[in-house]
C-alpha cells in the first residue's frame, strides 16, 4: 500500500482531494504514509485515530493534509476543521459521504481485503494491522470530475 501511495504522489497536485475507503487494517494509513514519503512530508504520518487532521509541509510543494472522518458525526464538522482544500493535497480516510460538495473532482480509493469463510474481514481484532502486510488487497481507484478525465492513473 505504501508503494501505491508513492505512485499516486506522482499525479497529485495542490487542490486534489483523495478519499480512502476500506475496513480497519486495510492499509489506508500505510498508503498515506507512502504518499507522504514520496512528497517529502515533514513529520510522521500517523494513524488518524490519534488526530482528526494534520497538515504535513512537504519538500515537493503543496502540503499534505491527512484527515480522519471516522469520528466526525456529520460533514459540517469536517468543514469546521478549516482545511486548505485548494492549496493542499487532502487525503480523507473514511471520507465517503463527508466530502460531498467540497469538490467536483475527487479521487476515490477503495481498498478491499480478503475475507474469511464466514464473511468476516481478514482484520482480526487481535492483529496489529501494520503487521499484516502480505495479505492480498484489491484497490479500486475512481476519479470523478474534470480533473481526472484525462489524468494518468
């Protein structure tokens, strides 16, 4: 997932909105860490469990803003964070339904992990998601809006 984040860094620019969706332990934060590393982000891109939003200045230009919408109750709370949507690359974990209306141009990244025979997520509550690095994942990347019409993905 980190390598995918690094690859995405090559196509992202200021004003881009990326929405990450997937179960706990799917690799959303790992993808964001890879993105941050490729952009030269300052500071550790940490799990959003510990912070709602954090801005990471980068050596490549636009700041990387990492947001956790999981603990927000409605989109108004996301607006209350007063983020620099136009001047930064904004990555929102659990952002579906929260970013509607913020931008017509959205890069939606859905991470699907393998499921067990009972249909349960492969992420066990007893496992540290960062330790489960070799599980297969399917990633669905969908760009909507004019920004992504001809963009190389």
